[in-house]
C-alpha cells in the first residue's frame, strides 16, 4: 500500500520534507498542512520588505500551493491547523480555519515542522496595537502598512538579536529614528562582548539609540504614542515597538500528544530526527538539536538546518537511514554596513559547557591592501587549548566576511584544527584576497599561540597589570602613540626594539602591544630570542582593546517630543538634502584646486588615506566652498565614519549623510556658519606649540597634532626655536649672504625637512628612509605634505627671532609664509590657548 505522510507546517522544514518525499516516492500520498495563508515563504527576507529593499510582495513567496500541487503533486492545505495528534490511532485532528470545520486525517508517518513563535512576555500593556512581532507575511504587512500610513518617527526595538537588528536597519532605512533596548551587555547573543563592541560603535555611527543591560518592564499606550518603561527607570516614548527578544519552539502539540520534550523546551528527537514515537518525525525550530561542538542539546533556530532536517526526515521515511549530525549555529547578518558572522561556540557557551579553550584575534584586510577597496575584518577564533581543534569563530567586517566564515565553518565540520587553517590553499588574486588569506592568518596566529611562539594577554587583563612587576611597551610609531595608548605605556617602535633593550628590564613581565597584534608579535619574537623569559603580546592589539573599553551604549539620543515637533525625521531630512544635492550640478575637482563661488559642490577622494588624512582633506576643502554648499568626500578608513561625525559636530558643519557602498564611505557635509559664541569659544580653544627639536620623528608628531587641532577648527600657532628652525629651512635656498661662522653652522645643520634625522635608530640615515617608506606604504602623509597642509590650514608658523640670530639663519633661507617673531608673539598665542606643547 502507498504510504500516507502528513506534514505539519509548510515553510522551511515542512516544504523541504514534502518536496524531497515526492522526489523519492512518486506513489506516496503527501498532505502539507499549514495554518497560515502562505507556504514556503522567505522568512529571512521579511525585514527587507519592510525596508523596501525587496519591493514586490510576490518575491517573498518562494512557492505557492498551486505550484506545489502542479510540480510535486502535493496536497497543500493552507488555513488549516493541526489541533491534535493521536499517536495511538495515527490520526490528526485538523481545523479548517476558513470554514471553521474540524476533520480527521489518518497517517502512516507524520512530520512536525511547526517552527518557533516570537516570545511575548507578559508585561503590562503588551497587547497594545502599537507593539509588533515579526514571524510571517501577515506580520510583515502589518508593520509595513503601519510605517506607510502612520509615518512613525520613533520605533523601539526590544531585543538586539539577528531579527531585532535587521528590523532596526530597515526601519532606519525608512526614515524612522530607531532605539534598541537589550537586556544583555552586548548585541547579537552568539557574539562575544569585544566582537559585539565593534557593532556597538557602528550602531552609534548610524545614530541608533542603544540601551544595554536594560530591560522593558511595562508598556503604556497613550493613544498618540506608547511609553516604554525600562528597568533603569527611564521612560521612553515611541510610535511603535517591535518585540525581538527571541523565539520559543512550538512544542505544545507534540507535548499534548505525549511526545518527549527536551530540557530546552524543544521537541526531543534522536539522530534520525525521530521523536519518542517511531512514526513521528520532527524538524526545524521546534526541535532541540545536538550542538555540534559540545554534543549538548540546544535550541538553534536557523533556516539552513531546518531545510536539511526536512530532507533527512524524508530520506529516513523512505528507508534511507541518514543521521543529522548536529548544528554548528553558522549564521550571518547584515547590520547596516557591517557583516557579522559566527560559527560554533562562543566563549560564553564554551565556559558554560566546561570546555577548555584558547582564543586569538586578527584584523586583516579583505583583499590585497594595494588593490582599491581593501577594508579590514576582525576575526576571533576559539580553539582547543592544546590540540587547536576549531571550536568557534566570529567575524565582523565589511567585505569578504561571508566566504571566510564559510571556510572556517567547513573546517570545523571536518574536525580540523588551527594548524589545518594554516595549510588551506585558498583562491587568491588582489581584488579578492591576499596570498595569505585572512583565514590563513587567523590559523598562523592561533598556531603561534599554541606553539608558544607568542605568549598573549587579552584586552580584559590590561586593567589588572601591575606596573611594579610589568612594563607596558607600545611598539607602534610615535605618531600612533600620540593619538592614544595604554596608561603607563612607554613607546619603543618595533624597529627600535633591538637597540633599546636597555630600557627593558629582564626582571619584569614585558607586555607588548601594537595596533592589531602583528608588530607586538614581531617585537616579542625579538625579545624572546634576546633572552627575555616573560614577554607577552596584546591579542587583537590596541584596536580591539580600544573598542572593548569604549562606552558601548548610546543613550538619550532622541527626545520624543522634540522629534514629534519636527515635520521631518532626522533621516528624512538627510534624504531630502541628498536628493536636492543629486539634482544640483556637481563639479569634480582635486584637493586644493577648488574655486570658491556660489553653488560649487566638491567631490573629494580620500580613499586609501589613514586617520587623520581624510579629516584633514575635508578640513582643507571645506574652506574653499561657500556657506550652505555641500561637500562630498569618499574614504576607506573605517574610523572616518565616527571622525567625520565628531568633526562636523565640533566645527558647526552639518553632516547630511554617511553611506557605504563598494567598500567606500561617502560623507556629505553642508558647510555651516560659525556662530558668534562659537568663535568666542574657539579663541579659548587655541593650541600653541614650541618646536625645539629637529628630529624627524618629533617633527612628524608636531605636525600631526597641529593639523589634527586645525582640522577641529582650532587656531594653531607653531613657534620654531633653536634646532626646530631647521625644519623650516628651504633646501633650495641659495646665495644667502652670511658670515663665516653662520655659514659653518648652516652646513652642519640639516637643511630642511628632507634632511632630518631620527632621534633614535638613525642608523646613518637608513632609519629616516625606513620610516618614510613605512609612512608611504601606510598612506600616512609625509612630513613635507604635513607642512604644506598645515600652511593651507592656516596654522601660523613663527620663527624665533633670537634663535635665528644665534644660529645665523636668515629669513631668505626659510620656506615661504613664516612669520619672524619674538617670545612675546608666542606668549600672546599661548594666552589664547588651552594647550601649549614643548616638542
Ligand atoms: P517555519 O519556517 O517557521 O515554519 C513553521 C510553519 O508551521 C509556520 O508557517 C506555521 O504557521 C506552521 N504551523 C505551526 N503550527 C502549526 C499547526 N499546528 N498546524 C499547521 N501549521 C502550523 N534563519 C536563517 O538561517 N537566516 C536568516 O537570515 C533568517 N532570518 C529570519 C528572519 C525572520 C524575520 C524570521 C522570522 C526568521 C528568520 N530566520 C532566519 C529563521 C528561519 O526562518 C527559521 O529557522 C526557519 O524558518 C525554521 O523553519 P521551520 O520549518 O522550523 O519553521
């Protein structure tokens, strides 16, 4: 006799099982029961329909009952709900929702794929019509219609998981100001804190208000809006709320039929996906699965596993004995411009399961850094402390994250170790990767840790370092050190470490660190081979540390009443400006050659420049355009998004938008006018510097600081005295009349910026060449262009009259634009300053 199979639930797991059954058995009677209106719809695409990224409704429907009947000969019954299972008699009770009729069907085999439902906690006011959940197509239409018709100005998303953040992005895309409230200390549960920190900073850049470690306690629908009370005591007001605090397995039907329910609340199944009743299989979000890493039972609601399980259940019903070997939780999500992906266990889960692990962090470019569009991604690997077995991976970046997580998740599935990642031969050409792919680099780094080639310490251990027994050594370049370092750290750039070991006591633990971990590792190798026994390197470098210790939440951004009084939302305003701008005639001009006339718009390309390059580019360009004109600048440095926001805020310019496309950030800035009080404030914020040294490194540091301050709109005066005057000497100046002593002095001293030596490790002129080469490679402006930009930025160069006299330096020998002044001119500028530096 032909077998009769009933499937409960017609989407991911159910529809897969039905189609596979038919492919294996043309004679079986297959009935697919779905309580909703649609089958096989694209759950994962729903948020993007709300955001109008997916524009047509039809695109969400992967299959229709008619097509399923036609192609697979499956009896699909939508608007039918299975209300009871009788395992003894192998029957199900079904309610025809439209006709309100109950009927019974017999089965030989039953597959349950009822999914999971959004959790709606029993909070006061939860029934308000302004509170939504998102699971299916009707939910999606409800939300979209509300956005289209009620034009909400502010939405509160409760829960910062995958769905919550996808909805946040899509509502933001529709011009709604978005607030996210999350109970945990970080977003995206499967990420660990420090990796989520990267996401927090990105949400800030996108103007998403974020409350962490806070929970919703109650709602109150006030008619016009809804108040949301948080456990911190805050009361937020919004026009709509989306609940995204997770899902729970739809296991009631199975439980009522006496099937075993696991401790997690999911339907218990064996490795063949059979429930405690041999004729009933269960798949998808409703079941508890074996966690592939720990072997423990877990709830991991994802579309990939649901589809595969549907297929396996069908195979087993047709006699092909196939096991489901567990779920790794490999998942990926787009959060605005970022891509976040995970596979395997996080540290939190490993700790909970008592699994010993080690971890590594790497920050690598998505492809060869010399090919346009390369942008960094951060990879965290979790692996067995001794054997290096892959246990988990987390990647946050902009480009190429998807293929790296898939490579690692495949390796994990194959039981590989970090040593295997080192060996993987991965495709390479400059637009796609590097000869050492980010996955290889992650493997090298992790393998070095296990082999003890590198002893590491982590960002959360920094605060506990005792500086009596330990020494923090920043091995980055001086200009990087100037921009921020760990408290108590000394600066010995990597290239000087061999010659400056006298500064490093062998009795102390040496804690090395650099930007991302590579230079710290190299310095560690040098010191270990020089007999230092206790040398450690900060894993993930200062970049990771800095992200992790920054303020994570982004509170009190929106005032509801203020939002409501404005006719347009902040984002709608951005859009309007952007549209107006697009309509206007635009001119492309290179930096410095722009003319200042009404309606001139500038487009600048700062791609490839590192901080503070892009900001300085903006600063210089904005001076060349008129009030209300719009400047568009493109950059690839991820720090630019945050920097440009801060810069606009502090300089009174208006940031219209920052977009991200083709690995490039594009900021649009409307030139603002300085208010009276702002200029008064500005005077007190002036900066003055005495440049005494003519060491190349110190000169670079001076000009970086000066340019940075100038780009923030501060007036800067640089007072060059004694050896510092040599920086200003014009190398082409000839025929200057001087006495013999002055001539001798002039010959012995460096003639201009290109002749300067390094304060340390000069190595007969090799050191300066190396540092200049490094700056060039890293797209940091040369000293000459820093001087040039300083002049263009209006920084005042004052050459000390008295020192010039003493050293026999004449005005004609100096570069153009230098004022000759006495100490009074310095003191005058210092009085107007809140910072005076002596370099
Ligand atoms: P579902 O696909 O939910 O199907 C269950 C069906 O059973 C439902 O249609 C329900 O109406 C029906 N049903 C329940 N009880 C009965 C009954 N008694 N009688 C008849 N019918 C019944 N996963 C990813 O991997 N990647 C993503 O990007 C992603 N994005 C998502 C975005 C959203 C908005 C949502 C809601 C989910 C997303 N998921 C994603 C999760 C993914 O959709 C689920 O893991 C997957 O659909 C689970 O498949 P399932 O068959 O178990 O359940």
